[in-house]
C-alpha cells in the first residue's frame, strides 16, 4: 500500500466516525502484543524495552505501546527526539502526556527528551542487558535524507545489541520505493499496520527483516469510499509560485448549439486552482464562450466545426499547457472525429476524454496511456469500450453497468458486476470514471467509489464540470487515478452545497462556485 493511500485511509476513518486516536490506540496495543510474543521465545531473562520516537503519528504508536508494555511488566525507556511543543500529531501528544502524567511513577518507565545530538552521546546501554528496540522515529513520513539528529539516532539504534523492530518501515528506508539514500535502521522485524507499505515490499527481507502485519480496525469502507481524507492527495501551492506554475489547460470543444459545455469545464478548472485556461472552439461558439468569463483565453477554429484544418493550431496550444480536454459540446461531425483521433495520438500531455470524444476517439489509440482519464456515463462507457465486448457477453455487460440500482452498495450482490466492468477497464492503462448515482473509479486493479452528489445534479453541465476538474487536477501534477477519484468527490460535494443553498434550482455554473471551498477543506 502506498504511503499516501495509507494516510488518506487513516483520515477517512474520521468521516466514518472512527477517530484516529482510536486507531493509534489499536496500533500501539498491536505493537505491544508482537513485542511480548517475540520476547517469550527470543530471550531467557527479563528484557528492557527501548522506544525511540519522533514527533508524528509513528511516535504516538510508540507512546501507546509503552503503556501497554508497562502493564505486561516490562521496563520501558522512551526517547523522544523533540521538545513537547514540537510534536506534530495531536493524538501523539495526548498519548505522550499520559506517560508524562504518570507521576509519581509506579511502573518502571523513563521518558527522556533528546533536544539535540549531544544528548545522544550521554546515553549508555549496558551490554549485559537484553534489549528490544522499537524504531518509532519516522515510519512512512520520511522525505529525502535524514536530518543530523535522526541520522545519529539511527546509528545509535544499529549499535545497540538486541532485537530491533521498525514500525511501518525502518527509519531511513523510503516507504514508497524501498530505497535507502543514506542509512536506515537495521530491522530484525518490521510491524506494518493495516497493510504492508509498498516500499517495505520492494525492499525485501534483507532491509526490513521479517514483516508482520497487524489489523488495527480500519474498515474496508475507509479505503474504498472517497472521503475528505483524500484531499491530502492534492498538491500544495508554493508561496513563491507565479502565473502558470499551478496549471495551464487547453479545452478543445464546443459547437453552435453546445457552447456552454466547454465554458462550464473551464469555470470548473479555474475554480479548482488552474492558472491559465485556453479554449479552442469553432467560430460560431467563440463569442458566446468569451461572454461567460474574462478569464478564458479563447481561440477561434478555422470553420464552424472542429476539423483537421485546426490540427496545427491545436498542437501548438497543447505544447504550452500541462493537460488537455477533448470533447465537451464538440458535436459528432465526421471531420471532428478525424481531428480527435489524430490529437489523441499526437498530444503528449495528460489527456481527458469526455462527452462527444468518447464516441469519436478509437479506444486502441489511447489504451496504453497512463495519463488518461475518461468520464463516461453508462451508455458512453458502452460506446467507448464496444470493441472489447462480444455479442454473447453484451446482455451480461449491460446488467453490469447498472451499479446504482436497488441493490445499493451491497457488495454481496454487486461484486460480480464490478468484476465484469473491471475485466473491461483493465484493458487500458488510464483511469475510468463511470458516472452515476455512485461514481465508480477504475484504474487497473484499483477501485474507488464516490458517494457525494444528489438528484439535482442531473441538470445539464455537471458532467462538463467534472471533466474540467479532472483536467485541472492533472495539470497540477496529480496522477490519473488520484485526479479521477478526487474529481467526482469535489464535484458531488460542491453539488451538495449548491442544493443546500438553492434546492433543485441550481445549475452547473452555481456548482462551480463552491469548488474552491471544498478543495481547500474549508467545508467538510
């Protein structure tokens, strides 16, 4: 499991009513159980527990483990590498304060604050004692090279004679790649909570020791459903960034009758943080689109519909942006189909296909693209993937597309349907958002489900807003799966807020006004 997936799952538990403080308690208790088990068959005499902790949630797990190990009769020494006011996790602070409040001490506990590297030189561990050392320094929080104090602590841990147990991942080992850029704790065992982290799997036993996985009570739903915790996937905007650093996008679409579609996509892209929005559209749609917003940079096509005559102009614009959207309101002219298929091959930027593009673009031209998002409803899905569905399988496949019926989300009944769709979507490397009452997001073997939104979102244009959000997130550096799972959540949550304000009288443009607040986490 990738570290970001674990982090978002952890936070998503809060949205189900399961506090992260409770999860930390479960993690610390599980850790203490594993330590106690190891001590019974690895040592012949009493063992002292040394716990080295950092300022994050990993350290909090160590504080909880200390308490439970004390109750088992162990002597425990906790070494915290920061001062009390530097702790980053509120839940970790709660558990550290519990240890600090245990005065006068009855249990055999000591808590020492390592304020600088020189404090480490004063530590002396008796070579005649037997130790179990818990590495609760970094876990999955490592980024880049170790800081001086942490590096020196890792060196100290490696010098201590005894069993070394890393929590989630050995400190110094990249939890995503399994690489060690400098040094890492030489773990005899690694205890992973919920699921083994990707880097721990990749690193192998030589770097991680034996891997033990502990269930800490995280429900499957916290991992499967998109919730507010998934907002952690968004990229932070740098304070010194300037115009264009936070996304430039191109929308190719529009027609005489459907000029509103690309405009709504553009509004949604801007509302979710894009700096510059280019729209390439036919002549008869350009003036109406310009009237929607002064923020749009609109280029007129050569004629009254998109065709191969526009190819070079579009490719030139595409070279200036970070992501491209094809399809909103474009109509299904034969000449437009020729253009879109050439663009699908030639554009080397992350790509979103929506609306008419799903009926015009040949699946085989984009199936290998990892930077692709397609956003179909059921009939568009069938049209786009028709080449992969045999006549014999068509009836079963059409039943599978109906994932939003009376069966709700009872996976005892819908698993077969999801498997049928997965079988089709696995044939492309990009991400698929199957729109409906619940939005199903597929990418390879991965699946996420969005539950936000309301019946008012049947109004025209909400799908165009979704495509614009996908485009925006891709342009800001998110991978296709992260962008695809977040987009329907943001779109649906904004729609829910629009409904709370206006009832069923809101339109797609009203929805876009709430996107910024939802994206910033200002409204849960």
